[in-house]
């Protein structure tokens, strides 16, 4: 049985640098609906699913580490591989009848909701919908230099300048080695900054930046006294790059 030593809480903001599309249910059947809408909460505001960010982080780290990938995802096959793996202990792995030595997944990424104040009045004057813009795209037949038949589509995006906040990431510490694995979170976020979130990244969509980051260390005993989120570890290092540069100092405080 794994014993929890503590939890690291990472908070921050996700700044949208180029139009971001994380897809929802098609609105094409609604009068005036866009063909490819963004996913929204019950109040109609765009949000960033934790699964989207977590999955993108994992995918990029798998590529960086060069681990074998089958059916779209790396999966350890035995406990020896798992103990050496930089991916599965952090992001989790599927159960296997021949591999029962799994520990609990360390990483938890919550849904992050649009900060309404980030959509300013001036921005709103240029938006197609209350919180979002609609970009019209088509596919071009290069041989003819004209649009392909029925390829015109309306794509809803959170505009550049939008912000999702507060972003919340939790990393569980079960053993001393997990403190080194914690670094992978910020490596992954930095990789995302130089890649994209959501769809159509090769067309320029989905550039983001992680800002205003704070790291709090909550020991197991802090949950008995209610003294949580009181010890901030990262000082003024508030982006993935700055945190990585100061990581050894941050790790020393996880005691």
C-alpha cells in the first residue's frame, strides 16, 4: 500500500497567445451555429479540460524521452520498466493482468475556466460571440487554386489575449524518488509552450503560455491541522522555464 507523504499544489494562469480551439459538440444543426464550436461550461463560457492539458503534456514528454508508444500511448509492461519510467508513474498507466505492481498516479490536472475579465470591452467589440471569435476556413485545391467543394467551415476559438485561470495541478508524493519526477511537470509545460494546445496547431492555433505560477507544499500532517497552501516554494520564479532553472532549490524544500 502506498503511503502519501504530501501533495504539491501548482497554481497559475494559461494565457492564450493565438486563437485556441478545444472542441465541443457540433453546433452545425443549430440555427446560426458554428460548424466546430469550443467546449463550454453550463453557463456557455469556454473552459480548458484537465484531460486535454494532461494528455498533451504526456504526449510531448513521451516524445522527448523516446519511450515506445503503442496505440497512441506508452505503457510499461512490468514493474522493473515502471520503476525506471519517466512517464507512467507520473501520468498513470492502464492495468495489466501480468503487472500488478502499479503505484498510484501522481499527477492530477483540474479543468480550468475562462477568466471573464481577460476578455476586455475593447476585445469584445471585435468578437463574433460573447467570449469567442469565429474563424472561417476552407481547404484549397492546389491544382486549381480554388476552394474544395463543401470545405468552407466556421471554427470557434478563444481569442488571443484570453486567459484561463486559476489553473490547478496537483502532484502526489509517495516516496523520495517522486521529488525528482515532479520536475517532469515543468518540462512538460515548457514543451507545451513550444507546441500547441487544442486542435489545428499546424495552422497557427493554440499557442499558450503558463504564467503567475505558485508552488505550495502540503505535508501529510498539514491535512490534519488545516494548515495547507501556506508554504510557497518558488519565490519569483513564476513560469515553467524559471522554475526549471531553480528546481534544485525548490526540491530541497519538499521535506
